[in-house]
């Protein structure tokens, strides 16, 4: 099994309503070597969300204790709730030989970059303001003050897009998913992701050279 450092960490961030969660779901369906990083959160579950699948739902005391123990690769407070990626997520991906997709906010994305410099950061952009407003308004779950708060957050988050490695516009879902898959596949060919193979090849070549009768200089 390849070591943890060889796994690709694919960070997806976006303003709410850009379609990031749908893209993440499609990526997981399209690529069997990908695993979803299940975050910890102190936010209560929404209808249909399952503990251990969508999130690990924990109370604030548990979250803070784990944070103090340094168990999170990154963490952030979003709309008054704490969210974090537990280090066991990357370990589990390595054991399974899979790469990890992290659906996290921009504060978290930039922490991942510092902790894991080879992480690939993808920011999903909505195609237009109209679409962003429509997607947010059409959700029906939030309105009024909450909608305004989310739009203000979206404006702040958009300012971080240029610090990401890639900006994918989600105008057409299939195209956007295709672009992220291309990014993932090219990340898998980086030297960081090929260390074991490279070392094995070099060792085998050394051994072969020692035992062969190819004349030296
Ligand atoms: P929601 O509560 O709507 O599921 O998520 C709110 C925001 O928190 C989203 O932008 C989501 O990507 C982000 N988020 C979810 N998990 C994490 C995490 O582990 N770390 C960080 N930094 N953000 C997260």
C-alpha cells in the first residue's frame, strides 16, 4: 500500500449554491479510487443526514477537546458552528489506497495547503450572480436574514478563489465534473504521488545492474 503522503488530497471549496456538494457526489460515483472525507461538525444534522456518513456530529465539548489534542488537519468556524477534518481521514484513505476529496470552506482549504503542500485546491464558481441567487433562493430552507448572511459569506469566499490552484465554473454540471476529474487524474501523475513506484524501479534497476554483465566505463 502506498504511504499517506502519496494520496492526493483534493479540496473543493465554493460559495453556497455553487453546486460543490453535487460535484463531490458525482466525483465519488465516477471514480472508485476516491473517498469522501467525513468532517466533524457541531452543527445539528439536517433531515436525511446520517452520522458517520455526511458528518460526524459531535457536541462542542468533544470537538474542542479533539482540537486541543491536535487531532484536526484543519478546522474552522462557519456560521457559528465548528467544522474540522480529523487526521484519521487521511490515514484511512491511505490504508484503502484511495485519494481523498474534502468538501470544506476556504479557511480550511488554506490550512490544508499549509499542512499538506501537495494538496490540490479547487474552487467552484457559480456561472453568474443570477444563478447563484436563484440556487440560494430556490433552496427554500433559508430565507430573509439567513439568506443575506449566506450571500455575504459567498462574497467573502469568492475573494479567496484566486489563491486556489484551479477555478472550475459550474455552468454545466457534467462539464464541471469532467474538469475536476481531469485535475484529479493529472494530480495522480505528480512525483509526490509516485514515490513508491519510483523507488521500487530505482532499486530494481540497481539490483539488476549489480548482477548484470553490462560492461562499465
Ligand atoms: P454545511 O453546514 O452547509 O454542511 O456546511 C457549511 C460550510 O462548512 C460549507 O462551506 C462546507 O464546505 C464547510 N465545511 C464542511 N466540513 C468542513 C470541514 O471539515 N472544515 C471546514 N473548514 N469547513 C467545512
